[in-house]
C-alpha cells in the first residue's frame, strides 16, 4: 500500500479510542441486562465488533500489525421483534450441491427427455447433452424437495443448506420480491433458522479426536457400513439401467 493511501496516526488513535468507548458501552449494557435477549446488549455487541474491525484494519494498514481479537461474523440473529400474531410467513431455503457424477446427471435428464419430448424441445433440444442443460431439465421436472431426497440418483452431492422462516403482518405482493428474494429479509422478523454445514461435522470430528477412546470400539461390526454402501450403489446403478421402465411422470407438474 502506498504512503498516500495509508491512514494517519491520528486516524488509528481515533479508532482505538472508539474501541475503548464501545467496550465501556458494552460492559454497561451487560451490567444492565434485562433478560437473555436484551436488545441493548445486542446493539452494544454489534457496535463493539464494528469498532474493533475498523481499528484492526487501520492498525494493519498503518503499522502492518494485527490485534489478538477475532472479529465475530454476523451470523447470530437478533431477538425476534416481528408481529406477535403474524398473518403470513415466508420460508427462505438455500441448498448447495456439487455435481460429482455428470454422466449420471445427464443420463437421468435423458430419461426425462425420452419420456416427454416437449421438455427437451423447450430448452432447445438435446439439452441433456450438457450439464447445465441436464440441470435445467431435472429441476424443471422435479420439485426441489424431491431433488434433495434423491440427490445421489442425480449425481449430486449435498453441500451447505439453510432454512429461514420469517413472519409478517401481510403477504407480500405478487412478484414483489422475485428479482431479489433474499435481500428484503428483516433479521428481527425471523422466527427460526436451521443450518446444515460440513463445518459443524468438522467441529464434531475434532471433538471426537480429542476425547477418550471407546473401550468397546473394536466390538463394532465393521462390515455393516460396507454392506449398506454396496446396497446403495446397487440401488443407484439400477436407475441407470437403460432397460428399466421409468416411473410415470406427473403431467400436471
């Protein structure tokens, strides 16, 4: 970074003073806490995190030094402040997948094309020859929940997922949020949230490595998981058998 772009000594000191002030405010809010989800504590916490982040950045830019503090991410929802008796809810879902078996994905899409020629024609014909075309066919044919429950059959591997339920006094106007479905979420209107991530599994694995060994670990039947995996592989391969009849498609989908 050039000298002209570096923050001044005064700016770094001002940021340090802001952290001190935010620390005092946070402690005062904690001492006056009115309950487990006191909004004053939440607000003071966010102010402290923001001030610390600014100071950390300026300190690094000016002196190439860092603080010993880890700035927490904004992944904690504030206390619920939505309507007590909501008349409408919105369910926001995101599911990530990795395409681990492209051939399986295209084979399943080709089955749909063979059963309904209009599907492939609507996407330009022979859409199943490409991965993105096959995805368009399958997600156009099957509901997202069915994709989630049968993702291995489609050559997909689950990644992170999240589900948020938000409450409101009135349903959204038709078409109002379609262009940006996740940008209008009010964190204080979130009733509940459910997250699934491999990060959580890694944390559990780390705890298991640090914990005591199970004295009965050698008594576990090691062959059972392999047998189950073989059964699953057989079931998935069956879906790729070109001689197998497809189950009837729902024409109303």
